[in-house]
């Protein structure tokens, strides 16, 4: 029976390095979700990849952020993209 996880199968995206610290319970939940995800989709996604997918999903579904992002198209989006792509870390 499908689990109906919020994340769909992994997509390939360009990478940027991000460092963060998770609480123990959140880290445990990420590992548990990762196991469920891999079993559901027959994949071998790492927790690192999973967190990146979760963040992408969160931003894609945030209507307020999408409005800001869309508005940015008319207010120097190209410059922002160049600045972001030149960073090695976020």
C-alpha cells in the first residue's frame, strides 16, 4: 500500500553547500523519513539529499514566497541569480 509521502521521487538539481545543526529529535525524524522514502520509492536517497528535497518542496509550496520570487523577476532577478551562483556556500 502506498504511503502517500509529501515528497515525490528525487529530481536532479544543482548543488550548493549548506551547513546546519539539527536537534536530536529532528535528526531522528529525518532518518526515519529517509528510510520510509527509500522503501516507498525503491531508492537510496541520503538524509542530505532528502533535506534538500524537503526544503525545495517547502519553498515551492509557499505561496507568499512564490509571489516574492515572481515579483523579483521584474526587480533584478538576473543579478540575484548571478550573485547566488557565484557563492560556494549558502
